[in-house]
C-alpha cells in the first residue's frame, strides 16, 4: 500500500468569459488549517467530527424562503491550496480601490461573504497560522463603490425570499425610495457560523470588473478562519452572479498540513450553451431535486449514484438512499466544504462491512477507531504488503470513479494502522433520515480533475495528478 498523505494544498484556476476576447486572470486560493494539534489521532478526529457536523448542516439546513453558439470565453486562473483544517481557499478582490481577501471555496452554499469592518469578531478561530485578532477584513469606508442593500432591492430576496418585503416595516407600501436596509443574515456551516449585513460591491479581476455583486459583510463569526466564496446553485452564488458556464478544479493530495503546494481552479463565463465536452472526462448529469420541503436542497449539486462497488462486490444500497424521494430526502451531492465523504449509517454499514469481510485477514484496531473517529481501522504491523479492495462509485450514464487507495484509506499514528476515510453519524433509520444520504467530500476528490458544467447541467471528472 502506498503512503497515504495527511493533508493537502491546492490552487484554483478561475475561468471567466469576457464578451470580446479570451484572457487569463490569476487569483490566489489557499487552504486553511484545522484547530491546533500535534496529535495525529486528534487531527483525524477533528476532521471526522467536522465532516459529520457539516453533513448534519447540509442534511438539515435552515429552510430557505420561497423564492446554441458559444460566446467567446476568458479565463481567470487562481492557485488553490489545501489546509490542515480541511478547506481550500482562493483570493478575490472587492471594492474601489480593490481590497484582496482570502475565501474558502464552498460548493455547498451560495452566499459569498467576507470578514468586515475593524469591529469584526471571530470566536473559536485560533486555527494554526491564524490569529483571530488579525484576520484580514474588508473596510467599507475605504471603498467608493460600497452600497448597503435595501429592503426592497430584488437582491435582498435572493437570500431571504420574496416575502422579505413584508419585513420592510419602515417603508410605505407605495414608496419606491425605501431606505430601510435588508435584514441581517445569520448562516450556519456545521460547526461554524457567521452573521452580518448584505452589500452590493464591485468584484475585481485583472481584466474585468463585475459591478453590484451581492456579498455579505460579516460582523461576527464562529470557527471561520476566512470568508466564504459560495459556489452553490442559488441566484446569490458566485457562479450565478458572474454568469459562469462552468468551473473546474483539481485537488492535490492531502498531507494534513499547510504546505505551499497548489493546483488550479478555472471559471468560465459566456452566454452560449454549446455542449462540447472536455476531452478525457467522464460525465454524469446533475439531478434536480424538485422537493419543496426545503428549498435549500435546490442549491446542492446532486448526482445520481447508481452503484457502490467494493472490490468486485456490488454493495446493494436501497434505492431510497440513492435517489431523492418526493420529500427531497436521499440522493448524493458533491460538496467541496466537506472533508471526508459522508454516508447515512445504513449505507455506511453495508460498505464498511464489505471492507471488513474482504480485509478479514487483518485485525481491527478498535482503540484507534475510538480515538480517531474513523472506522473500520486495521492493524497492518508485520505485513510487508497490504491488500485492500478498490472503492468505485458508478454514476448514471456509466461514469465510474475508481478511487485511488489514498483517497479512501489513510495511515494513522505510527503507520501500523490504516483507516477508512468515509464517515457516518449515529442515527439509525430504515430510510433516508433527511437531506442528502451521501455527500462526496473533498478528500475523495483529490487528484481528480473535477468540472461543474453548468451550461449543460452535468458533472465531469477524470483522474489527474494535481501538482
């Protein structure tokens, strides 16, 4: 078995389409560290716990209110780096003159926000290499293009829904010049949260400026070492506001540290709907979750997972977990904000038991499982070579993601133990308990070229050494 890296770093290459000519823009993206710990078991436990918390947030989000030729393309390139806390960051510039800040790239949420004003407070933000008192913030007073979003501004309803105008109590029903601000927002991210006011501001790239970009000015946060760049599917997301046709990234192997190694992320904008596929990629269509029980589900990138295969054994996962039901629960989403892939317990038990069966010649490392939060773990001391079955995800249309061993097993401690890096919670149900049943996390995406083809509503991927 090859050595399994501990945490990675990568860079994002952003492609934006200008209306006239192609161009390449560099934007910095870097990873952020996990809470300080020199203990390898504690690092893995932190990542497992944060992945479970993230899954619970994605599964039970706060309900959102109801609410043929190609154009020329231009390209923005930015480095994307991994951090030991499990996130990946890019650098974006806002304001006039521009102020550059770091943002965690998140495909599981839509609103972009930055730490804002000199009064910004962040609790429990003592991450490695992050001083909570010195987190860079955006200064609205230094920008001539900053505008507070009004309560009757249509962009206010992007976040709060069309009924937000009923909360504009200081506005006359017939008034067109209401000066009341859009209500404050509070957003939960699993273990973290943030809150503030909505602004419209210029987002600035070297050869193009997008005006009136909706962005959050966060005054307080919890467990957030940087702002968030929301790459979800809602109108307020960065891809929607910039009119992206597609975006893609390649995540370098994780070393569970804060190395300077990076890869690229691409953003491409344009008005065309051409269906040309990127050579070498396998594609599966995105699935639209039509449930109205929780409109937050509509901002997730669902894909249809047909089969999970361990070795040569097809793990027979009940259909109710693989495809969202009429209530919207079930199905699989792709989420860059989750570290380890999450499976609801009935699915996880089927998969983990198959690994246990096929790796029965190795003893279980129960103590490591209790400390790390990962399972199953196997003691491999004394073995010159280790055999583990392949893990394959097969999607609608036949696309197969055959994971490299380092994407689903990791050495733990003194390298005498390996653990499966797929996690679950302690909820046991017969059917999907709520929200997506499977969340494909960034650890399992490392060393893959990943493409979100928004114009053609499909997800593409191919193995690639992302260095």
